[in-house]
């Protein structure tokens, strides 16, 4: 029962934070923000929001800006969800690194695929020897 409530609140926070970031996207010109996941503590006092940033070069700046303005973001979030929860959780913003990990895996697989293709093309290009 408790797990279901936590999941509902996590989804609510993810949706509301995502909507808020859409409206303030003018602050980060040329940058796309999305809230990929929200994890909340069992006592509902702390919420960790994992943020995906594109382009990746802006990620440090965006996360630092969000951390510095977390009090005002929490206040705005409180105005939006005050009827659904009693306590507005403290917000901790983290960079979601799953896209980086995915790119690394893709790059490693491409290198491996190229090595396999090179090896098979070398085997096919060997001259055949005649046996008497």
C-alpha cells in the first residue's frame, strides 16, 4: 500500500517538475530539459529528481542553476501540488547519466562490430592454397 502511494507521488512530482521546466526553458536557451525519474524518501521529506539535459555540454551549468534555485522551485511546486500532499519535499537535483552510459555502450559495440567486420574481411581475402 505504501509503495503505491510513493509511486503516485513520484509520478506527480515528475509531471509537475517537467511542466515547470517547459515554462522556464527560456532561461536555458538552446537546451532541452526533461525529468527522467523522481525518487522520494519513505517519509516524503526528500525527493531526488534526475534531470536529462541536451546538449550534454550544458549539463553542469543547468544542474548548478537548478540546485541554486531549488528553494524557489520548491515554492512553485508547492503552489501546484498543495492539495495532493501535506508536506512539500526538499528537492535534490541530479544529472541523469543513462544517456551517457547508452552512448558509451553504443560506441563500444560499434568498435567491436568494426573489429569483427575487419577480421571477417581479412579471412575472406586470403588466397586459397592448392594441395597436390
